[in-house]
C-alpha cells in the first residue's frame, strides 16, 4: 500500500527566502507525482506534474524534482512571497489502478 | 474554459438526514473522482469513474454512500443517512485519463462541498 509523507508539517519563513518542501513515498512503482496548492476553504490547484520518466518540472518560481529510486520529491520555491502562503500537498499516482494517494501537506506561512 | 464545478459549497444538516453533492467536470474529461478531505488531512479517494463506469469504489462506505455518473458527464454523491463522522469536505476532480492530453493523468479539482453534520 502506497504511503506518502510530507515534511515539515508546517513552515514559517520571511519573505524573499528560498525554501524546499519534501515528499516521500514508499512504493517507487509510480505513474506520476503531482504537487498541489490549497488555500483555506478552497479546492486544490495543480502546480506541477512530473511523469515517472521525468526528473524535474519547472513553472515560474517553482521547481519540482523526482527521484523514484529513493522515493522522494522536492518542491523548491524561489524568492517566496506572502501570496505563497497556503498548504502544499503532494500526491502520487501508482501504476495499474491509477489511484492518487495524497500526503497530509505542508502548511506554509510567508511573512512580509 | 470552466473548471470543475461543485455544489453546494456548504451544507449543514442534522445526523440521520440525507445529503447530495453534485459535480460537473471539465468538458471532455472522461475520468471523474470523488475525494473526502478531513480537517488537516490529505484527500482520500472515495470513488473513481471512467466515463459511466465506477472502476474503483473500494473506499466508498456502501452502506450509506452512493454515487452515480449518468451519461458519463455530471456526477452525484449521496449520503443517507449522514453520521457525525461524515463531516468533511467532499472534493470532485476530473482528468483526461492516463492516455489523453499534454499532461496525461493531471487532476483538476473543484472548490469542494463542505459538509457539517450536527
């Protein structure tokens, strides 16, 4: 059974800092990995999707990497802004049944 | 292009009452998912549809939950009767499926329906 863990559970940084969010998964037989952002009381917004054959994806100030062999992914946020404050969730889709398994998220607070 | 639309956004009911949630996926998305998210947790899959067919409903509590996706487009999730532990956010998502689109398998979520059972 796939298990997804995100560390840290919460993170508080001053504006302008570069930061890294971590995601680990137990079963390396994955189809893809997706990073989402969730604002309070809102649904999930897709940030980046990495296919199993890829090592990283970039979108603006965000960069996500994938290391299947070690069961890890990182989300790098450059030059953080207060508007980046949200909960970040990673989710892993396995091969075969295509079920997406979520981590519990990292709650990020970027202070001005 | 419209995203995934869900209604209602909020629902407060007393225990033992029925409740239904509606989802309209992104046009052309053949795969539809219902997730439940408890406070402080990641979403957990309840049921997945490929077109009209429920291909994964192993996590759906079938004694009180039911879902349907008529004509392979809109979907309804029903709870009858609701229990206190059903209080959560119910999220609907859709995707093109693993073989379609520039980003196959990418999920797009709606705003969710927040249920409070008193």
